[in-house]
C-alpha cells in the first residue's frame, strides 16, 4: 500500500521509509558496518615509514595523491590498506582492454554469467601481482625520498606482503557490500575514503596560515566552482542519446504465424569512458616528473631535470603550469576516445541487434547499422571528452583565480562521488519502488 502523504521533506521521508523495511534496513546496516571496519583498517600502519616525510611527498606528488584517494587516505599513514583497491581497478581495466584482443577471453565474455564469473576470477588473480609490483614500486620511491626507516630485505618483503593482503581484504569487503549491502562495494569503499578526507582538506584550506580578507573571498569562489563542477558532473554522468530500435518477432496463433513489432531505444551515454581517461592521463603526465626525480632533480635544483620536476607538477603555476595542464587536457581527450572505442567494440551492439531481430528505423541491418552507431558514438563522445578534460583542469583554474592553494578539487574524486551517489540512490529507489514507496528521485 502506498504511504500517506507526509509534511516531511521527500529525502527525509525516503530515508525513514528505507529504515522501516527490515530487509532494506539490514542491507544499509551491513554497508555501514563494513565501512566502519574499513576506516579502522586505514589506521593500521606499516612499520618503518617516516610519517612526516610521507606527508610532504603526498602534498608534492599528484600521483601519490591519486593513490591516496583510492586508498581512502590510507597512504597518509602508509597503512596495510595503503594500496587501496587501485590494483583491482588496474586489473579490471587490463582485462577490459584485453578481452577484445584475446580470443579465449572473447569466448568467455560470450558465455553469459558463467563466463563473466571466470573473467572476474582471472581479474582477482591478476590483482595480486599488480598489487605486489605497485607496492614494491612505491617502496622504492619512498626509499629514494628518505621516507623508509628500515630498508632491509626482510622488512621490504613483509611490507609488500602486508600491502597485498590489505588490498585483497578491501576488495573482499567491497564484494560483501555488493552482495549483502547496497550499491557497488568497491566504488563505495573509494567513496567512503574520499568523504573521510574531505573535512581535513577543507580545514587545511581554511587554516593554512594564509591571512587577509581576500583569502576568504577566494575560498568562497573556490567552493562555488566546486559546486558548479559537481552540478556539471551530474548532468554529463546522466546525459545520453536515445537511439530508437524496433523489434520484429513471430508468434503462432491458431496454426498460423503472425509477425509482431515492438519499439525500444538504446541509451548511448555521452560519457561512456567514465573516469578511466583521467587515470590514464594522470599516470602518463606525471611520469616525466617521476623519472626526473629519480635522476636527482628537485624543485630547487637547476638543469633540465630540475626544470622537468617544476613543470610536470600539479602545483606548477603560470607559465609552466600551462605545459602540464595543457598536456593533461589533450591526454584526457585522447584517452576518452580510445577507451570509448574499445568499450563500444566490445559491446558489439550491431551484432546484438541483428541476433535479437532488432533494427534502427531507416538504417539497414549489418554494416550500415554499425557505421551509423559508430558515427553517433564518436559525435557524442566529443562532448564527453571535452567535459572530462575541462573537469581535469578544474584544480588549475580554481587555484589560479583564487587564493585557496591548499584546498584542491580532485577530478577523479568528484566523478567517483557523484557516480556512486547516483548509483546507490537508484538502487534504493528500485527497492522502495518495489514496495510502492516514494524514493529519492522524483
């Protein structure tokens, strides 16, 4: 029975309705409980790391900052969860890119649920060596920066094994949320980490030792830019173009065959690639600075290595900052088209339509349908790619026009937060709609 109208705000009433249902309340409590366990795990440190040097490197190295975001702030203390779920995400991306290339993986992808389960198992096994390599690479970087207290072989092996175990535990916790809780567990783990760091980032921005009335004006402008960015992220995350599709099917009635038709549509998202281009572009654009650091370059040293370190840094100001952020912008656009093309070819929409007896009105099935859909996805991807590139350089714009240099907007973090919130709200909306309650989304 539908609920009676209430004078409470719709969001609050939806939350009350959600907690009033025993099964949904159980799912929510399981999700909250796992997130609490995750936050405790973040504060279990790995021995042998200088915390002060680690904090300084996080402020100066954007790649470490991205790892810190995916680990939910665990990299601040270099805890057992310092790698977060990033190795699993990397393994998932590798499997996504390799599936269209390797025939064995192609056959698994076509086997339905059982094939996807086997691909997921391979992804989990691939995650383990990737976590070990990533953990060892981070240790080598920290050793070169003087952040490691104990550099012995046994200590290194123990730390790497602890990092691998931490990643496996986080992924397992995320899968428990997916199965027994609400939403995509791995995404919610990342979401919880980002939100946990938010108060500290805001506090750092307000109490960074900067003085003057214009600092507060800059902070207000900065927060306005952040809210506007979140609004744009919502729009482009949900934006899609509907391609009309008609289906013809045959049914038997009274010993005769009749043909019936039905209509539907294919939603083609403007931002098909999600945040993946940002991750790829960040890894590439920070690589020259890392190589220059290994070569002995610092922000205070001269020569070519010192110039590279200063230019290829997220903290670079004008005019050097134009090189870093300009390259970042172009890389995001390029990777957006690349990843969208890979994903679209893997979905094989023209083949699926042909097998299901569907067709786009006015377009012949087969090669013409494939060419038409490819043309549509390329055209709308321009909007998604330019949007992602604009979001990527938001930190540079915000720091240039305001004085809030310590409070940074994370492009990937913003996309994750908005995407997770929308996905979780839709799942709760579906749960409430099944029981004829009003949900979160009107």
